[in-house]
C-alpha cells in the first residue's frame, strides 16, 4: 500500500487521508525477462522482482541446490564473486607481466647506452687514419714548400761557405744559387729567416736557435735557393751557409761605392707611437744599414717584387750604449713607406747609414 511521503498516512485515490497531500500514483516497472509481484510483509505490500536463473555457470564446490538456496529475490547470486576474483587475478597477472617486460627493456636500453660509446671508439680507431702530431705537420709543410723549389737549382756546382747576420739579401747577388745547409754559427743565436721566391711562388718562415733547447732547431738541411730568392734575417747572432753545388760563376763581380753620403737619424719621443716616412720624399732611395741607437721598437717596410707581389719586412730593434741591433743591406725603393713604431717609455732612435757597396747591374 502506498503511503504519504509527508505524514505517512494512507493514500487513497491519489490523496493522503490524513493531511490531504496529493500523491502521484506509484509506477512499477520490470526489467526484460523479470516478473514482479507483491508480498504481504508485516501488514504492508512489498514489491518483489524475480529474475529467472537461466543457465548460470556452475561454481566449483557448490551444487545446484546450494546455488538455488542462495539466490535472492532480486536475482543476484553471491557465488558470482569468485568469478570476479578470477578475472581480477588475471588482470593483475597481465599487469605484472607488462611491468616485467618494461623493466627488461629498460635494462637492455641502459646496457646499449653504456656500450655504444665503446663501440664507436673501436669503430673510429679501425677506420680513421691517424692524424700526425703538430710537429710532424710543420715538418711536412716545410718539406712540401722546399719541394716546390727542388729541380730549380743545377745539381753540379762548387763549394761555397758564407755567414750572414740580420739583414736583407738576394740569392745570386749576396750569395750564390745552390742547395744549402743552414745552421747557427755560434751559441746564443736566435734568428728568424724569411724566404721568398717570387718567381716560383714560395714563401717560407724558419726559426733557428742555438740556445740549447733542441739541436734540431739550430739547423736546416737540403734547402734549395734559386737565383732571385730574397732572404730577410732578423734577430741576434750569425747564420752559417754551406753549399756543394753553388753557382759561384754566376755571381756579379763588379761593385761600386754607394752614391749615398751621410747618415740620417730619426727619433720618436717617449710619447710618440709611430712615424711614417716615404722614400723619395723623406728618405732618399738607396741601400742602407739600419741601426737602433736608443730605445726599443719596430722598423718595417714593404719590398716590391717583380711579379706584382710584395714582401713585408719587419724587425724588432734594440739599442743602448753597450749593444745595438743592425739590419744590413736594406734596399729602399722610391715610394716605399717606412714605419717606425716605439714600444718603450723612452726615445726610440733609428739611424740609416749608406751601405759600403752596391752591385753594378748591366
């Protein structure tokens, strides 16, 4: 029997007998395959739905009578629980297997990351050609540069020996054409040798020193010097030149006094940085010996070459009452720019003295 939701009174014809509250009729429904009926329980009608049992799967450990005894009016069966537990266990087992597989792949990946660098190094060592050390590269560069001059000097000739200090020299004029052994002539020698063969397009820098660090630095062997090659030496000491195929017959035999007369001195004060001189205006063209009589600084100029090239020459000069640096046979042609640069906090003085002799050319 339907009761009033407000006061609990009986509902007759859609209205409560006690409070008069209108109560909509109670709707009943059944699911597909179900049957519904009312039972009188404690003086009240209670709706019961009954779902047919059909062909349920048999649960181990229970017979059909026990299953039927535990079926509720609602149609639910308490012995469905084991099936849910079985399904849950299967899912848990699947997740465990998946986690185990993930862990295995993680270990494999970590091992690969550890092994790949070692494999890469092994592969690189087996396939890459070894790179020579810097000293080997420098030696090879010198060798290749001199190779460009090989074959330019006649194989037959005479013995010739000579010594050169810092200055500018021309092969075929100041020393004969030939293949030379060049070495420091005395101890405490440190000379930079700049070699330029304009005709053959070769420019080489050599640093020779006999300060006792390495004997290989004090000598160069098998150095071909064809005629016309220019040598610019800077530094302290003397270089000794020896050739067994020197072309002494090709040397000029006539010299003449230098037409230049008188010394010319240029001084930069301690506050001056540079002084630029133009040959033909500030300095008369000619061949000079350049001496530093005071201070410390650079003397530099550009020497024109025949094949429209130039050779940049720069020397560090030092001078005091006990010692002076001198560059021999410096040829200054017209329109050449000479630069004096002061690198001290005192006056820097450079004196240009005409060289004793010059060569006579036909």
